C-alpha cells in the first residue's frame, strides 16, 4: 500500500513550516499567495491531501452532520434528503444518514453521534420526542440538534417546518367552498402525529365552520399499506349514506393507499363519492392515475434556513415557513 504523504513532507518540499501547510488548506486562514502556491505545488507533486480525521481531533470540528430518519416508507423523504445533502456538501459538510429502527433506536443513535463528534444532528422523522430521546440531553458537549419538517417537542431544540396552521386553514377553506361537509382525517398514529400539528388544526378549522363531528381514522404507520388497511376497515363498517364525503390524510402516501382501496375495492368515484386530500405533494401524487390534491412544503427555503443555522450564518431558532396548496382533481 502506498504510504500517505504527510504535512511535514510537504513543508520540507515547499521550504515552509508545517503550520504554513496547514493554513494553506484551511479556508480563511491567514497566508500569503506566494506561500500558498508553494504549498499547493509541493502537495500536488507528492499527491498530498489533508488528513481530515487528524484535523478534527485537533479542532473538535468534523465537518460531518448526522441525519436521523425513522420512516423510510414515506417517499417524501428522498427528494428532501437529496436537497439537504447537496446543500450541506456545498458548505463542505459530509452527511451521515442514521437509520433509526428496531435494532438501532434513538438512544443508540444519540450516543453514537456524541462519540463520533458530529457537528450537528438533524432529526428528520416521526417519533422524535423528548421521551423517545431519553428525556435528557447528553451533556454540554453534545452536538446541537435540529428538527426538520415538523414541530420540535424537545425543549431547546429548534425546528424548521411548514406552517401547519396556515396550511390546514387553506385546505379546510378550499374544501368548504366546494361544498364538502362530512370530513374525515387519517393520521399515521396519534402518538406520532402530534409534532405535525395537522390533525389539531384540521379539527379546529372545521369547528369554526360549524362542523363538530370529524371522523378520525388512525393508521398504524405512514405507508400506503397502512392507509389502505384503515380505509378498508372504515368503508366496510360504514353504510354509504353515513360515510364521510372528504378524507384528509396526514401525508400523501396514506392518501394514495386510501384512494386505491376506495376505487378498486368499493367502486367509489374520486372525488364524486369521496374526495381525498394529502400533504407533502410527492411526485407520484401528481400522476394521472391519482391527481391528488395536496399541500407542498417550502422544502428549499426550509433547507436553506436549516443549513444557515448549522453553519452559524443565522441564529439557531424555530422557523415556521408557508407552503402552498396544490389543487388537482381528487378534491
């Protein structure tokens, strides 16, 4: 195996000190152009690149950000992760994806993040609450945490999210103006949906329209299969004359599962017999087979704000941003 060139060897070849070599590869460090060029030429000749691991041990800065995800069944996650990692990489930060599952839970992930000295941790999932994270922070040296795309339920941890109250107000007004008056709402598990705030605001805005009896359906998790299962159970148990006329789902993947069952197993026409609305505006929802009315997160603005906080370009604080209603033929 080829021996890796060292900063000392580059310094000797360039006729400068080792610290000059380090400054040449440190953005913003004080060094003359002449010295930098000497170092870069020697480094190229020796095929030298900085040892980031050694630098992180010396500076306590790893230029790595951990992203915790616990609901990979939601297709909304992938495009957001793509944008997030692209923006972090543009800032010189490496993203480490942590898969939260039954074999590697939140506590293990937090301990691992602390041991690896990540510069920040982004919580991008469903079950990130104070109790699931152990009820306590892991000491003063623990990397700063941020919540993406939902409200934070952890004291001292800021969030960047879509404005759920504004969103659900727009959705309910849209549905009410179209004559729907027997609403239903499908969550992905009430214990998981609290941080989204969508159910709470949906019920509140229908109450303001004089509608108290919103039918609530609870799926086991956020997936098309779970949405189909709970929709099937409701439609089987409810006579056509007593059914809701519009179903708001907490996210698009639940809505697509519910729509598949309503049409293929019960012969319902969407939206004539049952209107369906989602949230996230995933690409599949726009397909001709679904034409799902949905609500779109301001993903780019959310990620810009998140990255700015991580890099210290803006104060770390909870930021709530407006999204937009995407009207299609399902409602």
